[in-house]
C-alpha cells in the first residue's frame, strides 16, 4: 500500500467521522428541536389551562350573580304579591262587617287578652261592630270597661289600668302577628295552583 492509498484511507476515515459527527449533530439538533417544540406546546397548554380556569371562575361567578339576582327578584315579587294579598284582606275586613269574627271567637280573644294583662281594672277599646260581643265577654268582670271607637279598625285593643301594657287584637294586628304563617300558606297554595 502506497502513500496514496494510505492518504485515501485516512481521508475516507476522516470523511466517515465527519459524516458521523454531522449525523450525531443533526440527530441531536432534531432531538433538541423536538424537545423545544414539546416544551413550547406544554407551556402553551398550561397557559391555555390557566386561561380556561380563569374563564370558568368568571362564568361561575356570573352564574352565581345571576342566580342571586333571580332569587332576589322572585323574593321581591313574592313580597309584593303578599303585600297586595294582605292589603286586600285588610280592606275587605274594614269594608264588610260580615267578615267580623263570631261572638265565640271574640270571647276567646277577650279571654286571651285578659291573661296577658295585669290583674286589676282593664279597658277594652273596640270597633262599633264588636262592642256587643266584647261587652258580653266581659259581663263577669266588674273592673272592665268597654269604649267604642268608630275610627278603630275592626277588633279591639285591651289595656291595663295604667295603660303600660296593651293587647292589640284588631284584625290588622292579628294579620301582622300571623303574617309569616299566613305568607307560607298563601305561597304554598299559589305553588299548587301554578302546578295545575
């Protein structure tokens, strides 16, 4: 083998080594590029997921606000409806003496009022329609007086001797005392009517 062959052999090995280095470099560059693309895609997905999480939280907050506003509107509507129902009941009681309670009911209310007042003289102020029934309920109480007040809404107001303690048994006061209970019943019946 001559020098030319030796040189050719060395150059061949050098070319093969250069080619191997180039292949390794190309493969490494390809791997690095693929890793960079994967990292960029991972970061993009993470950014998108963060953005989606923000949008989900905003959507939940908007839904919550919308539900709260709708509930408030329903409650305001129900309250307005109940107010109209109670106003109509007060007007009906004021306008129609036939809606006054029966004497037995008046006697029970007078008896209830007496248990809430201190022992001693009492004064019952009542609407003209109830005067007879209130007086009849108090016949056995010599220390009880009945005053008639035409301006008083249907019912009566009982006061102890010193006027410090008062029992309001006017129709309007009784409605207000039972408003919560009656409101539930009115709304229940409206719900039943709507379901039909």
